C-alpha cells in the first residue's frame, strides 16, 4: 500500500500517487488516506493537485472522481488520463 504526493516532471504541481495491493481493495483505504493527503496539501497552500491513470484502470478513475478530481485535456504522450483537483 502506498500513497504520496509526488512532484512529476510533467507538471508544475504535485500529483496524488497511490498504489494498493488487491487484498486492500474495497475497504475504503484509498479514499480515506487520499482525503488525508488532500487535507495535508491544503496546509501546504497548494493551489491544485494532479492525478494520472490509465484508461483501463476503472478503480483509479472512480477514486479520483469520488475525490472531486476533474478529467482535463493534456498533450503529454507519457500520460494516458490526467485529472486535476483545485484546492
């Protein structure tokens, strides 16, 4: 299980990065821990967070949308889907 704020070389703001093993899925850990990271990001006076995933990762897309992230257009070939959350 991993959850972190990462400064990606593609963006000028941090990315919410998460990876959970299958045995932890469906237990709300990703959602609850992501909320804590977002709250922490507020204390850092960040203006937005990014989130990236692949188009076939339904669980990550659902999580980002549940957290309030909005899908955004981008021109990066290294990134499949890009989401953004204004803080």
